């Protein structure tokens, strides 16, 4: 009985209509949380946190660099898991989530790379250093671009969804291996004098704003993912009667 | 506040260029990630409106055909 | 011999880009029967065959083979079907005989292979690499499988394409023999068949309900 | 003699080897590529033995990656075009064995010759003699992993046939192999323990043999739907 209930709930969750209507209500709240966290973290990090003893004020870049890379990496897992759920239970919504997650993840990876390069200039005196984290981020960017590009191989989007999901899964197995390999390669060749992180040993005054920013980035990720997925739902479900109703209602409002 | 003045906050002992450019680039990209799906959604609404209109026209045409056929 | 049910298809539907390709299909096929799949170009005949041979997954509906759901008898089903599609599966660098051997079941005797080659008129080409053959001869290599196969359910997608009168007569002969011995088949063709008695089923391309 | 129905590992291994031997040019292309580019390197950098020896482990591995990538593209595409892929997917047996058979044939025709040619490249690049055996071992294991991972990319990009997209999909996944492969040679050159990175390569191979065929199987089934 209980199992049955859970199952129906699961399928309701898999319905694009259910998602579209629920998120309509969630969005204002989530956006509010996101904005307050990001603004608080930004002001705290930029203006109130003390500068790093070695790196001075340039270390403040950590407040976008680290959250962006953390969420970009988590986003890859989310994308791969959404793809796997789609493959196993054949839920369209989860493919839509997977498809929406790719550009967001790629953009966040891009942020992490650019901020890392900018941070590198005052720290190491060069815009690009083959540091473990930055190298891993570069590979992650390629992985994201691969998932996005693979879609265009297939003319039927059912096949494209499955192919992206498979690639996502292959990538998910590989990501930890790649990260560990790059770490190991780094220690083999050039032990970095200054590491970007070392979060637990950071002073709480520096660390707290970072935590706020990370949570804020997660909230941003959720909002952006929901927005992308809603657009994707409209694109694919344009034949559904509820979508038509939605559009005609909107027209009537005007 | 850690800095004594707004000027210092902007200058950041010479690191201001790096810090501010990093933050500004990030904010621009993130705003883009919010705006793009919203634009897409608007576009989809337009497409669906068009789809509905075409359907109505088609429906009217087939109805008229059926009517003509029954009359003759 | 009472006709047994070989294949049963219930409300089979296939979606591509969120649109149904054809109106859902329901049909039955008994042993000794041939089914002619008709349909306009683009109605999804080739896709339909690919669903039947388990290359594509149907979006809805089910297929039963000898009364069992497909997932339960996958092995039995796949070892008991023969599929010849648009592409022949013939490797250009292998010889005619090597190709036929590859596409025939285990323990096919040398005599049987020779017989098969003879019946498609390729007995003198047995050791010739296939890139030296014409398009029609290429198809004949693939069609020689009809002689060597032991499968009881045949799927032939446009078997008569690129064949001359002789070739058509050969296939019709094979089909007739197969039906007489209790086999079943599903085929598609643009030509009208002279000899074979077949039910026909028309695939209707799907039309959106307004 | 083999056929597609009973088609297990050895049937496809035999068939692909036979096809490879009959199409000799396809077989030789990656090897010539490997040799040609190796000959370009000293011209582009400098004919100094010391500098070349320093770069050798990396260059040998980059060339191995490129040569595999160049050849893996056609692993399934010929079969797709002439229809034998369809027949392979129709085999009632588990598809994993035919897939592994095809990849084993690919390795025997590309990875193994590269491995055997590598001592020659080693001599060209004045690689120390101690590093030759580690190089051969690492290439033998590593190129097998490259073939397996490359086959996943080839299966997924089948409808549009690889090219740059294949490289984009596969290169990031090649990174760990590249790192540990060249590290094996480098460690041997530096007089360090080279068995550790080699053992990791072997572990990669074990993982790849277990997982890649599953992904390839799923990918091949999509090709017809493209």
C-alpha cells in the first residue's frame, strides 16, 4: 500500500505538468533565498572578510571561484543521475532536467576557469598555471561540451536523450578517476606553493562567507535549472492540452 | 567593514582589478543563465500560439469541406 | 496440422520526436501465413521492422512470440527469426562463400551452401570477393540465406528491390516452401506478388487528433 | 568456421582480423601516422638527445592516443553502412562478447603494432634503455584501454561518424590513461618505481573491460534511431 503510494508520487513527480505547476509556486521563494544569500555572501566576502596573509585581497576571488567549481562538479553528477533515472524508469522529465543541466554546468565551469585564471595572475604571476583544480575544471568543461554537442548527432531526440544519458554515466564513472589522476599528476610534477583551498584550516571570518556563497550558488543552480527545464517542457509538450490551455489563458489575460 | 573607505574597497591594495573583474564576469554569466531560459520561454509561448492558430485554421477548413460535401 | 499462433502484436506504437510515427498496430500471425506490410513512403515500414527485430523499443504496446511476452523469450525469439533488410550485411572484402557462411546457422553443410549459391545463380562466384559483384548479385548473396536458414519466422524488408525476374521467382519459391513447411513471414514490397497468398496490413501514418 | 548467430568473442575477433588483413591500407595508416609524426618531432623541436629524451614519454603517449583515435572511428561505421551491425545486434547471445571481440581485434591491429614499434621511436628520441620495457608494458595495457574507451565514443557518435565530436567526447576520458602511461615511462627514466603507475593502468583496463561494453551495447542500439 505504502509502496504503491510512493510509486504514484514518483510518477506524479515525473510528470512535466506537475513540475511546471509546482515550480511556478516555488520560484519566487527560491529566487528570494538565492538573492539574499548571494548578496549577503558577496558583501561579506568582498567588504568584511579579512584578507589572506599571503595573497592579500586577491584571495577574495575564492568567493566565486570555489562555489562555482563545487556546484559545477555537483551539477555533473546531478546531470548524470537525471540521465540514469531517465534510462531506467523512462521518465521524460528527467531527460529534460538532464538536458537543462548541461549548459548551466558548462557556464559555471567556465566561471570557475576564468576566475581561476584571473586569480592566478596576482598569485603566481601567470594567467594560466596547470594547477590540479584548474586542469580538472578544464577537463570538466570538455565533458560538459561533449554532452551538449552529442545531441546534434541524433535527429530523433529520444535517441539523443538516451545517448547523452549514456555519455553522462560514462563521464560520472570517470570524473573521480580524472580528479584523482590529475591530483596525483600534480604532486608528481610541481608541488604548488600556494594552494587555492585548504578550507577547513581557514579562519572562520573567511570561511563563513564562503559557506554562504556555496549555498547561494546551489540556490542559483536550482533556480536556473528550473527556468531552463520549464522552457524545455514548453518546447517538447506543445501538443499537450494543458500547455495549450496555459497559453490561451495567458493570451486572455492580456 | 574591513576597508576604511569606498575607494579602498574598489582599489583593494592593487588587487581590485582582479577581484572586481572576476566578480563582474561571474555575475554577467549568471545573469545570462537566468535571462536565457526566460527568453526561450517567451519564444515557446509565441510558437505555441502559432501552433494553436494553425490548428484552428485547419480545423475550420476540414469542417467547411465536410459541410460542402454534405450539401452537394 | 492446426495453425499455431506465432506472433501477436498489441497496440504497438512508436514515438519519434514526441510524435507517433504510425497509428497503433494490432495484428496476429499464425504458422503458414504471410503478412504483407503496406504503407506509403515514410509511413514507417522500416521502423516497424526494426521494432519487430528488437532494434528499436516500442513506445507502447507489446509483442508476443508463441504466446509469450517478448522479454521472457528474447533468446528463443532471436534465434528463431531471420531478418533481411535494405542493407545486405555483405562484406565487400570477403568472398561470396565466406559471406554466406557467416550469415548461415551453425553446422550448415558444405552441400547446403553450394545448393544455396546454385539456387541464386552464384555457384561460379563462390570464391570471388564481393566487391567484384554487381549490386544485384550483392543482394543475391544475402538472399541465399533464405535457403540455409532454419528460422521459422522471416522478416523481409523490401526483398524484391534491385532484383530481376529470375531473382523474384527465386524468392517467391523460397517463401512458398517456407510457408508450406509451417513457417511464417512478414514482408514489405512495392511489387504485387504473383504466387504468394498473403494477407496485407496497411500502416497508417499517424494523424494528430485536433 | 564462424557465423553471426553463434557469434561470440572469437567469431568477431576472427572476422575483424580477417577483414583487417584484407584491407591492408586501413591497417597501416595509423602506424604510418605514428612514425611520420614521430619523425617530425625532432625537426620541430631540436635534434638534441637530452631534450628529446626529456619529451619522449609524453610524445610517445600523445601519438598513441592520436593513432588510436584516428582508427577507432571506423570500428562500427563500416558495419553500420553495410548492414552487418544490424545482424550483429540481432544475435540472441549477449552482445558484450561480440563487442569485446571487435575491440580485441582493433587492439591487435592498432595497439599491438604501436607497442611493437615503440622501441624504434624510443631509439629516435634517445630514450634511456631502462625505460624501454616499462614503455612497452605501459603501451600494451594503455592502448587496450584507449581502444575500449574510444569504442564507446565511436558507438555514441555513429549516426554522424565521429570526427571532431569523437575527439571531444573521448579525449577527456583518455586523460587518466595519458597521465599514468607517460608517468610509467617517466618514472623509469628517473629511476623511480614504475610498477605503481603500471598497476594503475592495469586497474583501468580491468574497469574498462567490465564497463565499456555495456555502454557500447547501449550506444549501438541507438545508432539506428539516429
